[in-house]
């Protein structure tokens, strides 16, 4: 059992975060911390988009997770949200990508 689980700039590669959150909960000691960032999207769901490098033949399929989706999954997996903050991440073309950083704590 560990006190901290940290994911930075990873979740856009996964559509469904249930398994990741369940495993974080299982690994953490009581009152352990779960910190992560997620690319943000509007609404209460997940949005899908493609991204590729100039010489890349097949674009990557990536995902953005809304604050509502993150809050729901945190609650359903037994985490309490302690802090959330918005920030601008990497630039895609001429637009900065909206991100959110989350700090949650294992409730049990």
C-alpha cells in the first residue's frame, strides 16, 4: 500500500477511466492521495479527437474528460475531491488546451 498515486498528462490516452481509478483506490493506504491532470471538455462526458505529427500516417485517437465525468467517477470509486484548479496546457495550432488538475483523497 502506498500514500500517493500521481498521473500527469496521461488520461487523454484512455476513454474509460473506471479501471484506473479503481486500481488507484486499491493501491492507496487509508487517506492516501490521488493527484492527476486531465484535458478538459464541456458537458458531463468524454469527447474524442484525433491528433497526429506531420509525418505520422495514422492519427492518435485521444480523449478529453469533463469535470462532471471526473467528479462522478471519483465519488463512485470512493474518493473525496479536495482541490481542483484550471490551467492552460499545450498549444494545439493557435489554441491552448484547457486542463484541470485534481487532488483527491481516499475516503476510507
